[in-house]
């Protein structure tokens, strides 16, 4: 299935997951954020938005062109 939505989100880990629940730490790993200040570009999908919403206090989100 070809992805028709070409929008991307740039997600940066700005606060450590230490001290938060295992579920939130697992969400960070699933997003590809393993170290502080790492940035990943992810497709703008409802699934990605939901994962970001779960850890919004730990990440910074920007739209990528």
C-alpha cells in the first residue's frame, strides 16, 4: 500500500524517560528515540500522532517539509 500522505513530523527527545512508566519508555523506543537530543523524521499518521501524544511532555514536534 503506497503512502499518499507525504507529510513528515520531526520529533526530538528533549527530556529523559528516566522516572516515567515502562509504557512511556517503550513508546520512545518505538518512535526511534533512544538518546537525549536525537531527532527522527516520521510519517504524519494517526498512529504516530497517538504515540507522540503519549509522550508529549518528553518530546518536541515540528513539521518537516
